[in-house]
């Protein structure tokens, strides 16, 4: 990341909002999902450590009465998924305060309109912000960047105490996909396309869906393992083309040339407009 981009990001980073909880303890529900969600969770836990925020990772069954609950960022608060919706339904009115880290938000008008004032929804692009405000003008809402932008890649890739173990996992998973690390660096461009319901189906076959291949979970240590392998695949490649948002964000963090296509409901385009366009290494393809 160049100095211009670094200065630009600091003016808007979600870590400023998290300073409210400095030197305190919170309950943290990671947003479940693929390796991109692991990248978000790893960056979030790094932020917690920087701010001396103690956290207890919880599930939807946790007792949250009177506690501060932080819900992991991502793209889960849309009709296609249910984790964040379920968490808000279970925790709202019981927790002392709920903070949803930077998210894409679509639909869910019923629960948005009923959220109590102690709930803060942080959006990661403008349409989500506008949606929340239009549904519930009294809701506490903020606009920030995806949590993955707050990752320290060097801390993860070079200084993680389990890096040697992660390297072995990386090689093993690539072998299961029928390839080796050297093959990634030989191609002029690696095609990391998604195969799930967010795919537009317009791009043909990709080489590997690394977000799925390295999906090991979002909980501590599983998250770091997943994120390490995910970033290593990007780092090893000469250039990347993808419709995976966090492949593009990882490419930006590593200064790797990347062409980004949209997903099925427009989040890639909007996060590019709000955040990624500041990185010269990433181009959005209309």
C-alpha cells in the first residue's frame, strides 16, 4: 500500500469506532463463511490486539445479557444468508450494546426497522448505508471500510508462529486441487472465480476457487490458517482475475495486479467504488 492510500484509509478506518472498547472485554461472533471471511476475522482479531480489547468468541447460543457484542463484518446481512439476521434477532434487547462491523446490507427491512438504539450498524459501501437510513432513520449507522483492509499481512505471512505448519497445509490443499505452488507463479494470470450462488456465471471456468479451497473456519487459529493459505496463493501468483471481493482486497494489500468482476448483487462494484479504487493495482471490469 503506498503512502497516499495509507493516509486516505486512516481517515475512515473502523478501528476508530472500536476504540470505544479499548482496554475492555467484548463478546465476538465471527461471520461464518469462506477464506475471505477468515481474512476479515483475522484482521478483526489483529485490531482487537492492537487496541487491547479482550474478546470471547461466541456462538448464537451465547448468554449476552448486559454485555457488549461485536458481530463480524462481511456480506452476510442479505436475504441469501442468515447468520447476522439470527444474531440480531437473538441478541437485540438483551445485549448492552451490539456493533455490526463493516457489512453489506440488503433487504431484512423487518429486523432493521425494529433494532434498538444501542445497536450500531457499520456499512462497507454507500448503498448499504442508504438502505439502513431509509428503513430506519433513527438507527445508529456508520460508513467505513471492510475489516480486511486493517489486516497486517506481514504479521500473518512472515511472523505467525505457525507459518511452517500453514505452508504444509497450503501445499497439501493445492495437491488436492491438482496443482502445486510453482504452477501458480508460472501462469501470467490466475483465475480465482467463485462457484456458489453469488456467481454471475459469465466468466467460464476458473483455475481454483481459493476462497473455497482454503475454507478452514473463522475462529481463532483456524482463521489464521485459512487467511495465510489464501494470501499465499495470491502472493505466489503473477496476477489475478476474480469475482471474489476478498481476493481483490488481498491483492490490494499485497500490491498484486488484479482485475475484479462483479458478483450477483453488486457488492464488488460498490466496495470497489468506496474503497478499492484507491489501489492502482486493482481494476474493476464493468
